[in-house]
């Protein structure tokens, strides 16, 4: 055997092996590698997109928290304002009601004073008649002298 022929046969077999690998195995391996690369690239892009979405969500949450705090402060301020207005309105209503009750009490007192004066006038007229009876020692007719008694009442 000749080394040259063995070497040549080995070269031919190696060439056929390389051709078979390049024709049948290499495309399948390249497709698998490309598919895997695409999957990895998609995964990295999704991860990066997720990071951006997380950053945006955190930003939105911060804005929403700030807005919620502002809204809460507005609500508290409105509550304080409403409380103050309600207190002022209640004070005003109480003062108005107190003034009304005071005026009604004064009017009632004036009516009572008027009634008391009228009662006293009537009693003074009766006393005057009784005094006149005692002075004159005779009975004075109250119905006959009604005009005179009315004039005395008005003077008192």
C-alpha cells in the first residue's frame, strides 16, 4: 500500500464528508442557531420593553400619587371651608333666632304691661267710684256715669 493512495482516499472521504455536512447538516444547524438568536433577541427586546414599561408605570404611579395627594388636600380644604361656612351660618341663624325670640319676648312684655295698665285703670276707676261713694255717702251709678269713668281711665 502506498501512502499516497491512502492519503488521497482519506482526502476524498474527507471532502465527501465536508460536502455532506455542508449540504445536509450545516443548513439545519444554521436554521437552529438563527432561530435561537431570534428568540434571544426577542427575549432581550421584550425585557428591555418591560423595563421601559416598568419605568413608565413607576412614573405614572408617582404622578398619580402626587395628584391624589393634591386632590386629598383640596378635599380637606373644601371640608374646612364647608365647616367654617356651616359654623358661620349656624351662628347667623342662632343670632337671627335669638333676635326674633328677644323681639317676641319684648312684644309679649309690652302686651302684659298694657294689660296690667288697663287692669289697673279699671281698678283705679272702681276705687275712684268707691272713694266718691264714700265721699258723697251715696251710691254713684257706674253705668250712668260711664263717660266720666272712661275719661278718668284715660287720664290715669
